[in-house]
């Protein structure tokens, strides 16, 4: 199967050569409205390298069957590939044990799983769950649902004008009542890289566990869950060049062991009678039903692909695009960059004086440039900056400085068109 074949990105083993990297992504050569596609909506989802698509296709063509249930040859092959993918993902985030790697649908499901299991078992009336004002809705709403059910309070650490968490305020809100802290590693709306190591240390000094939403960090930063010492870390495959519908929830074994199951069904049980069911060992206790087998295998290939390019190289490349993009966008009259954190990932959210972000997005689209416009599932962030929406360009390992130039030219056109 190609899933066991070594991943050789076009640029592996050379200095980071973005021209060669781009050759791995077939979609990047397409045109939109007759213009070359400039895909800058990577914080929403990333495009897929050929290696990922080949692995998924190869599984279906040669080795596909349901896993963990059959003695027949194909089932054994599929099961082995699925478990090998788990091992790859363990290594990707430097977890100590594959028992701590749960395949989920994505970040959203990972966070809901923790809220509904750890949260329901540990949060009681009068307790508090602490998040930050920078969170994606998927790291707000699951905790709100839990707090409503339990009569607990959702405490929120505010941000400053740069879009950074105010650490003094966060510390004040860490109280005897806090049962869990849930915070993003990197903000999708602004690109802020949060000081999660410090947040985890502060919480742990008070015996409070921490869940990290790693949706925007896993695609671009080295992640070492043991070094961070986080209790939970959730991320999505589709934002890190893998398939949709698959992601990872890392949890420390001591927590996962103690937590009740999330969903009931096949594979998560050890034995079932009408009187009593006993649950499977980790991580299967949290993987009810037939999982996204091909997705998991494709995700592992995406992780291999990123490793072969070098996560540090990816990070450096994106940082270069961020500084170049910040400099060029800042020179556009009437353009305001929202989110100017000192530690920032390659996300540029902006507003243009007198122009609605949807108009910005529509004009850019005609130029072949895909950006996201809206509240980016982070309405409290928009409220803080007193804007209804922003336009957001977010970069990935395959973007170029020339694409930033096309973006800037497109924005200049918007300015021309809407000049009073
Ligand atoms: C920071 C952050 N958290 C969570 C999510 C939710 O991810 P998913 O929709 O893949 O579950 C996103 C997606 O945009 C995100 O950017």
C-alpha cells in the first residue's frame, strides 16, 4: 500500500523551495475566472498534497475493509494501517503512548468530547470553566452548554488592543472554583500565538487541567504535548493538509482512564449484556462506531508530508509571508490590520475603510484570490474590535510572496472601485 511508502515531497532535502512544494498540490494550478488561483483561505481549510490523495485512493483500491472486527486479510491490513496512522500521529505531537491518541471528527468533536465527559464528571454547580476572549465558537459553545447544564459559570480572560490575552487578568480568574481551562494555541481570527506554556503552568500550580485548541497550531508550529504538559490537545486533519472529517484528541491517559465514554456503540465496549456493559481499553473507549478509516490514514500521510518538509521550515516560510504581507498591506490607505500580537502566526485580518468585507471578498474572488470574510466563528473577537466582520488572508506552506502581491493589487482595485 502507498500508505507505507516513504513520503517524498518535491522539495524534501533541499532548501525550502516553494516552487517545488507547489507541484505537490494539483489544485494550485487551476484558474478561477481566468486568473491563476491564489488560495489564501488556509485557516478555514488547507489544500491537499498528492501523497494524501494517493494514500486514500490506494487504501480503497487495494486494502479497504472495516477494522478491528475481521480475521480476513483485508480487515487485518486496514486495521494495521489505521493503527500505524495512530502511531504516526502520536509521534507528530510527541505523546508518550498511542492510548492517548483518540481519532475524532476534528477539533470541534474533540472539545465536545472533553466537555461532555471530563466536564460533566468534574464540573458542578458554582464551579467555573475558564476560556479566553480569543476563542473560536467551538471552544466557547461546548463549555456554555456544560455550564448551563451544571449551573456553573463560564469565566473569560479578556484580550488587549493587540489581540493578546491579558495574562494578569487570566491569572485573576484562575480561582479555587476553576475546574478546567480551555484555550487556543493560535487564534484563527487574528493569528495570535498564545503563551500556552505559561497558561498551563499557572493552571497546574492550582491543580487545574488545561485543554488546548490546536486547530491553527498543528498546521504550522512544532507541537510537543509532553513538553507543554497540557492535559488535552485537539486538532483537525483538514487544516493540516489531511482529509476532512478526521482529527485528533490527545488526552493524558490518567484523565482518559477516569472519564466516562462519550458515545456508545460498536468497538467502544468490552462486553455487553442488557444488565451491564463494560468498556474497551484506551483509546477505543472513545471511538464508538466505524471511524473515518481512510481519513485517519490520509491524516498520517499529511503529518509525514509536513515532517518531510520540516515543521520549522514551514514555520519560517509562513513567518516570512506574514512579515512581507504585514508590510505591504499596511501601506494600503484605509486598511486596518486587526490583530497585531507580538507573537503571531500567518493570519492577516483586516478592514478597509468604507467597504464591507463581503465586497472586498467578492472583488478579490474575481481576481482569483480566495480570502475569507465574516466573523470567522469568533464573534466575541469582532465585538471587542467593534467590527461586524473582517477580511482574512491566511497563509500556508505553499503560498508565495508573489501571491501576496496579487492580494495587495486586488485590494488596491477594491479601494479604487469604492473610492467616494
Ligand atoms: C482555532 C479553531 N478552533 C476550532 C476550529 C474548529 O475546527 P473544525 O471545524 O475542524 O472542527 C477552528 C476552525 O476554524 C479553529 O480555527
